[in-house]
C-alpha cells in the first residue's frame, strides 16, 4: 500500500515518514512505508498530511513473543518452542536460546501454552511439613528435575493433617495439574483409595503403596543398623522414642528395626520401653524423654525416630546429670545439620533425600510422556542410607 499526498492511508499497520528533498527547485515528499510493532498509535498531521509515530515515551510496550526470541537467537520459532517445552534440541541451540531468554527475562504464558498444546505443564507436590529439613531436601530434588523439563511446581503443605492431604489431592486435580507427587506420612485406607482414584499420574515418596509408583527409604534396616551400633558400645537397657504408627515408614518400620536388633542380641524386643511423639519436634522429644526416664531410670541407650526429637532428649539427659556418650548412648535418624555441631556429635542415619525427590520427579515425567499402551510399568524404588557415627554412643 502506497501513500500519496492527496489520498488517505488505508492500511492500519503502516506509517509514513517524510523526507523532504529538493528537486529542480521544488519541494517533493518521499514517502517511506514501514510496518508498526503491535498496535502502536499513529498520529495524523493534517497540515503535513502524514501519519507519524508518537514520542518514544508515549509508545506502549508489548510482551515478547516466541518469534522475537527466535530472531534474537538466530534460530527458528520451532526451535524456541521445543526449548520451552523440553523437546529435543542440540546443546548449541539450547545454550543460545537460554542466553537470550535470560537476557530478555522472557517468560512464556503458561495458559496460552496449555491452550495451544493441550498439555498442562505444572505438577502438584503435597508435603506433610514444609519446615522439615528432609522435606526441603526432597522438594529441592523435585524442583530441579521438573524445572529442567519446563514444569512448574505447585506446593501444598498439609501440616501433618490427613484430612487436608485428601482435600489437596482433590483440589489439585480440579486445578488441572499434569500429575501429583505426594510426600507421604500416612497410609490410611482413605488415602489409599484416594490415590488409586486420582485422574492424573501420582508418585509417592516415603511410603509404599501397592500398584503405585513409589520412592522410599529402607527405614527398618536403617533403624536396625543404628541399634546394632549402639549395642556394640555395650548398651543393654535401650529405650525408643518413636512416631505415630499411622505412618508405616517412620512409625512402624523404624520401631520394628530397633526390635529386630534387640531380638538378634537376645534381648526382650517385645518389651521395648517406648514413647510416641505427636510431632517430630524438640518439645516432643523433651516430653517423651522425661516420661521414659521416669519409667526406666536404669536406661543406658536412647534411639530416637528423628534427629530433632533426639535434640530434645539430649537436653533432658543433661539436666538429669547423664553424660551422653559416657553414661548413656543417644542416636537419631535424618542427619540434621545441627547433629554436627552439638556436643557430643549425634550418631545418626543419613538418607539421600534430594535423590528421593529427583527419582520421584523422573518417575512422574516418564509416566506423563508414556501413556496408554506405551505406559511404563509401575516402578517402586528403595534408596540406601549411610550410618554416621559420632560421639553420642
């Protein structure tokens, strides 16, 4: 479309820029037609009979598109799309596109992506307590794997409330997540049914459910080895501070591991003196230790369900004049960072929680990529542990 001094501009997406030149003593206009970016307003000058752009400060800014990123990176729009959706792409192109994305601060519209591709790129993650160190390590692993595949993570904290856990399972499905990762602490029949009825793929960590992909630690063997180590130090009157037995892993399996070691040593495993924490906190460890010390003043060894619980027990033993590491042995599970700095250092079990999160995310991503007849078989993975001996035994 060309512009003449006596005609109107018919195209809505062009602008005319004047350039006065003298030719044969007459002033002639040379009109240049240029495309406009987006819907930038044009100003009509009736005296000059031209359309001009407004000053820069008045121009509207519009978000960048995939095409803009492609031009800046020197690649095709299809390559940018594959990068954003975690598709196959050479490392060289991936690096170039990533550099442009980081420099421009480009962020794709997830709603538009969903409408365009029919795929939801967000995953719900349900955790029992966001303040827990192990939960933080697991979610860190999950986030790393999901982020590498361009998935967003929606985090829901149940605060150890089983009913809230069920409600979040329902709510996340209604909010159109691609899948759910549950950091389990409960193994109730209601939860089992809710997990099997989920309309999206689910992976569970920390608990073992039949016919569901799971990643969990070998809690029973870990507690058994920890108690064996305490027995090697000559402890015979061992007590146990445990967790709720609604939790098959930390509640039941760890208690069974302690009993296994006592039974192997010819001690009364069934009569194991024990107290149960309402939460894995120092306060609960403090309360349970006071209870056990009153019931079993002759105790010379304490195995705790977590390190945090052990820290509460440590304070009670000190206040009672017991020297930990000499008069009485103390051990926990979880390898909390504080166990390295307390005196004496806390003997513990180190689980590889970040790897638990990574493996769970990989399982979920695999199930999202392979559905129907090509669906991958259900996998259940047990990860190992390391016994970390310090001075508390």
